[in-house]
C-alpha cells in the first residue's frame, strides 16, 4: 500500500490530533517536487525539507504528498498545551531498528516494554488520561492541558522562564505561523512545568525500571552512545520551536539509513481516559502493523484519534514532584543570583584546577558544548571543583553567546540562557529524587 492511500483511509483519525492547532509542520523530500509544481523556487539539496502551513493544508500534505506531519506543541491562541514524553531506543547505528522487524522487536520486548509499562501504570495509578503512540524506535505519551483548568494553574506554578525566554515568547512574526500570534506567558509556563514534571517521571523510571539486561541503560536526554533514552530535550527550547509527530503519521527516518526504503507508520498502543482503556501492547502485532500500513488501518479502527485532555488528577503527581529533592534542586537554580554575561566564562578560563579537556572545550566549544556526552564530562568537572549548577548554566550560555565559534543556531529563537540552564539542571540533578 502506498503511503498516500494509507493517509486517505486514516485521515479522519489523523486530523483529530490537530483539533487544537492552526498550523501543521510537514517533512519529506517530496516537498521539492511540490515546490516546482506550485511554481516556487526549488529547494537546494542541503535545505531541510520542511514546510509550515495552515492546518487546512493537512489533507493535501498527507493524502497527496505522503509527508510526515507534526502537531504544534501549543494550540491556537494558547488555549491548550500538548504534554509529551518521547522515549526511544538510541543506538549508534539505527540501521538495526529500521532494517529488520524481528531485530526491532527484540529491542522493544526487552527495553521499550518495561519503560512503557512503568509509565503507563504510573499515570493510571494517578488516573491521568493519556494516549500512547508507538514509533519505530520508542513511543510518545501524550495528553492536552487546557487553559482555565486547575491543572493548568498548577503547572504555571512550577514553571520558570528566563528573561531572554520571555522576550522570545513575546515576539510576533507575521510571516511565521509558529509565532503569529505569540504564545502567552501562561502557556509558556505550563510548557516549562510539563518539562519539569516529565523529568521527575523519567528519573523515577531510571530509578525503578529493571529491563533484565545491561546492554542499554536508561538515560535522561542522550548522554550515552547506546541507551533507552527518556528524551526531554524538547523542554530546553521555547514551545513555539517544538512539534510532535502526529499519531498515525508516516515515519520517514528509515530512508536515512536505507536508501529508497518505504516509510513506516506510527501506531497507537493505548488510549486511556480513566473510564476505559483501549488498545493492546503486543509488540509483535503492533510492529507488524508499523511495517504494513494496510494492517495498521485495521488496528486503528478501535481508536478515534483524539488525544485526551488532562484532568485535575494531574495535580497529585505535581504535588509529589514538589515534595521531592528534584523540585528543591529546580527551585535553587531558579532563585540563584547569576553572574553577568561572560563572567562565568572568564572565571572558568582562569581556573587552573579544571581539567585540560575542560579548558579545551572552553576554547573550542563548537560542537562539543552542544553534545550531551561532552557536556556531562564538563559539568562533572565543574561540580567537582565547587561550581554551583546555576553558574554552570551561565557558563554554557556564555559559550553559546560567543559569535566567533560560528554556532549554527538562532539564539533568539532558541534562547541561549534557557538552553544552558537546561543542561546544567538535568546533569546536576539529585541521584535520589
């Protein structure tokens, strides 16, 4: 079955994921041909094949062009925020996940399964609704949070925005649907709060989940070459720069590893709304559907496509987080008095007790100051030499703000202070939560 035919039959369910959205982001190499057919200048080979368009274009982008499609994290007029936890098997060579379905199932049975059961049980024990979507490397736990609800307010109370981040959120770009209209400060705080809550859940999983094998450790945000990665890195950036692949979407990453390979499809696992739980976790069956869209259509019949709204039970989980050492760690960072810009860099550069590798990174930070594995080593050296987490965040931000390193990043769209604080916060977090 061609992916466009699959989209034609799944479209009614797919569109439910965009019920709060005013735009869609689409990805795929066929965008170059679409540009030519619609009279636009063709993209260069190096240009990222993405487009951001009004949600009314969703049907064309999928049923005609077969593109991978993504939901904006913040709904239209900042009335909703999509809560998302992305977790996946991370391998140095993803070819093993995309070339052979039985090899893929091995990783899911032994590594994705225990994490899936743990997080779903945690949410269900709190009676928090969720939708679980399986991807070719892991899964997405999803639910919406609605403005004006008690859970929205509770999340704003635990969120935090740096001054640079507030400025970035307030900016309106009439030519960019992602920032027109701007995201409100309230929605931005909800998004920040969700990032901290998912960090708490991820650390619980790292502490408690036993996979029965040592090949792949559970990690937080990419610090190992091989791991089951609880990836909360999206929360290092503003919500307007983040999207989540839609349930039922095509998944085209396979073509990066196998030339000419047909796309796989994301397949729902469970829908839970506290009154009923729909679905199954038979990875053999679900992965077969992922590789065979005609079977995915049969599997999808039991789902409406809707992603549920959170309920006030989310507050019980928030209160647990607020009683934890992790919350205290976050609060201490948020309330710390910070050095002036570049002061942390000057201080670190003059400290001879820091390792030679740290000094090498300080002088040549691109790309190592963007690499989690290198950042962990840097942060460990600084902590061992008496640095406070908030000052480490300032140091990383100082490196990002030095233009001579030719960063390929727009530090207004991705505020450097927020990014630096994120890395410092998660890699200095308490081992006991």
